[in-house]
């Protein structure tokens, strides 16, 4: 049985591919004997079976073991559906947590470090007649404080804000059979004010007699097409997609720009032909035409002030943990959030599957992209995080839904950043590094507090108190009321900016607050405040949101959180995504106040 059969790379689609999800041989290797005993050899059988791409800790894996196992092995026999002599076979992994060694027919073909990023390898020269043997060794050192682990706990029993850890393959494994002469990747950059899109397309084994053909269309209507000769490995060109129409400066009215309310996507077909006019490669892709910037203390989307109403999303599911059971689960999360009046989410301490980003693009849903943090700081942690972010941006650059990158959260991994110049330089480096490789988005240097240079002043404050604590709530309203009080009254002992850094007029957002706990099952859990009924839940939500909308200093928010996760019962939905109240009433509250003021 093949599970999660959706194409795993939705912005770079080839029609021919082979899904390797499903039943694999599996084994724990607690004594780390696998390499020494050559478990990658064809005659070695592993003792168990697992359902890929679900980690062994999850129910959907069919292993469902919560014990700690740092080293695990996978093995699968694969028969290629199609392979010609002139074709090359590429083996892809969506993500393996944390380190992976991959063997094909007893040969080590690639090693990869990074639990959230994709990798691939050309296995053509390792193929044999008949079935192919693919073996994966995954190593996830649970007590290593210097790997980006995010919310994954290092013990069997979860508690507090920590969730069940995830080890091994957790995104789709797949094969592609392609020509040696092929398109490697493509990047789109909206030149919004010019009405153009810049396309950067990279080829493999291409020459000047080869040609790239392109066609851009919107809702079935062709906008632009043409061809270029491959005079270099990379083709870098711009296309006028407005085509000098009289209203070209008002792109939004032309219906081509992407917003959560009008999530227009432009489809792209790319074709590589050789000098004999034979098709060597064909790609289906898309992009969203949009621009995000900050001005006058506000976030602008497509040159218009845009107030973000976000919800914190941990991206965990009760049966699959970090892996959604199917696309329907991803769609349901987005649709539930939009039904409640949210226009986006902050994906928290996790790099989400590209399938989620695809649906966010298509359904109109802002995403703040965030990587998992380390626990502590050292030089190795710095390198790992920078390497991760290079791959994250490379993978997700084309998704219009992503407006903001969040490299650090609440000083996790940089615990002494307030006074430690080295850790301050790291935060500053991440801010500039992300802008250096992606100038189409905003960057938050340290979401919550202790920020350095940042595009958004992102503040966390859960001190709104219970309903009965009128004085606490009044103080909360007063703190949120103005920019000056927001910046000078942090909710913890950590200041909003670190020593030597100050607010420079960037938009201020309340990016964590709320967390109302409501238990609707027999299981116990916690929230930042608690209520005992649906009616109280709605009333409490309205009370907290009213304080946010009353603020003259805030330009957007992110409410904690979309759904319960394990022992956390502070979601708007239960862990299995059942609404805790009438979602329409949450929407009424979210839309109750019209934000029209200009913050200077």
C-alpha cells in the first residue's frame, strides 16, 4: 500500500515519478551495530516493518513505540517503473530526522544532516538488473542540545511545551527518471512595481543549441510565452506580465496579484528541447504575483496596508505527529482557520511539508516560516542552523504564502543574547543572511523578545489574566495600548530589544498571546488561562481580542493556538481537529473591529 500519494514537490512537477512510501523493513539499532555488521547488504533482513513516511513514534507508522532509539534502519526493494539507458534516476527524500545515510545496492550514495530539509541523489550508476535495494540509516541523538529540535522532547514522557520526538523518515520518499539534459530548478521574483516577474532557471548539461520554452497563464488564459537559448547554465530573464495595459500600475484591479482574499496563482509550463527539437524535460509550476514591505509602522501587501490576523500552528497530528495523515488534514486546518477569520498562521518551530504551503498558496493563507531551534548555543549549532536555512529558503522560495521568516524564537538556542555579543552577532547575521538570499520577504530576528535588527517587532505576552482578575486585565490593556508601552513593558524578565538595539519604527505585532485552556475530554492538560464551558471560551476569547484591537500600537497579531497538542489543551480546536465552539462566533469576534487607522 502506498500512502501520501500526492506529488511531493508541487511547484516543480514532472508527470512521471514513483512514490516509495508504504511498507518498509525496519529495525532499531540501540547498540549501533548496523554499519559494522553491514545491515545494508542485500541478504540482511530487518526484523520489523514500518509505514513510511510516518516516524516510529507515531500510530500511523504501525510501530507506535515511544521509547528512545537514537539509531534506526529502513530497507526496501524497489522495481523501477521505467528506466531507459539515456535516462538518469534520482532518489528523493522529503525529510529525515536527523542524520541520514542512504545505501543503494550496498553502496553508500549520500549522507545528509538536517531533520527538516530535502535531499536527493543520482543513483543511476548504482543500479542493477531487476529489483533495487534501498537502505537508510537514520541517527537522531536525542540528548544533543546543539541540533535544531524545536518542540521535540528528549525524554519518553512529554510535558509542558514539549511534544513527542520524531526520528527518521517523516516526509515522502520518491524516484524520478529524467534525461541527463534537464531543468534543475526555477525561481520566481515578482517585480511588482514594474508589472514584471523575474525568472531564474538552472539547467544541467545544456548548451547554446538547446532551448527553454515557457508559457505563463492565469485561469487558463495565456499571458506570455517565448523561448530562449541556453547560453549559460542559468537563464535569468524578466517578463512583462501586465503587458503595458493602461492600468498597469493597479495590478490588484487586474486580478493578477496574490492576497489571502484573492489567491490568484499564475501557472507556468517550462520545456527544455535539444537541437533536434526533442523534448528533454517538461515542468509544470506556478508562482504568486505579490509584494510585501514595511512602511509607516505597518506591513504592506501589494502596496496596501495589511493587518495580519494569524494563529499559531504547531503542525502536529495525533496519529502522525509531525506528518499529516493526508492532504485533507492540511486543507482542513487552513479552512478551519479561515472560517474563524484568521488570514494566516505562524508555523511554530517546524518546517512544514511543501504540500501545506501549496494549499496555503492555493486557498489564500499567509504563512510565517520558522525553523526548529537548538536548545543551546555553540559554533556547531550556528553552522547547522545556517545550513538548514540555506536549504529551507531554496526549497520554499517560490511560495507566495510565505511573507515572513522567523530564524529565532524567544531566545531559544541563544539564551544569553541580551549581553553576549557573540549571540547578538548570530541573530544579526541571520537577519542579514536571510535578506541576502531572499529579498522578497520580511525577517523577524527573535520572535518574542530580545530582538536585534528586525523588520517586525514581534512581542509575546500571555499576562491577560483570568476573567475574575480585572486589575491584571486592565494592566494588560494599558501595556498593549501604545507603541511606547509595548516596547517598555516586556511580559518577562527579558527586554524587548537587547542591549544596544532599539525600536526604529518597524511594525509591532503581538505574536503570541491567549492560549485559553478548555478541556473537552477526560484527559487533563494545561492552558495559559482556563475556562470550563463553550460559552466561557467564547467570552474569554472576545475579552482578550478586544484588548488587542483597542491598541493603537499593534499592527497585527498571532493567537495561541490553532489546535491542542498532546498535554496542551489551549487550542481553538481539539488535537483531532474538532471545534471547541461555534467557529462562526470566533469569526465574528475577529471581524468585529475594523482596523483602519494609520500608525505613524
